[in-house]
């Protein structure tokens, strides 16, 4: 195993460890002073988060996906009627 490997490192799931995310302040295009990228709001540019933050983020993503699927199913059912 590499001696530089940190077992406690938990990569940020929002920015994949890069520390930055794409800025979409104007929709698909950045119109602010970030020039296309902004510091990650989850890890604040560190690229890593605690295991608890990581798990909470993923749980919120699963919940959002579930809610979206429910809403989509409701819309589909209404349009079929």
C-alpha cells in the first residue's frame, strides 16, 4: 500500500474531490466573477468531507431521486388519463 494513502480520506461526492464545481449562475453559462467554476459548497474547496457529510449527501440524493420519480409517475399518470 502506498505510504501517502490516507485511510480517513473521504472524497467529496459533490465535486469528486476537485474542490470546484461548474458555475451555472446564468443557467448554462456563467455570468458572474467565477468565470465558469466556483468553490464546492459541500467541501469548501478542500476536496474531502467527513464520512458523516458524505453519507448525508448521498442520502439526500437518494431522497431527491425518489421524490422526482414519484412526481414523474404522477405526471405520467395524469397525462395518460
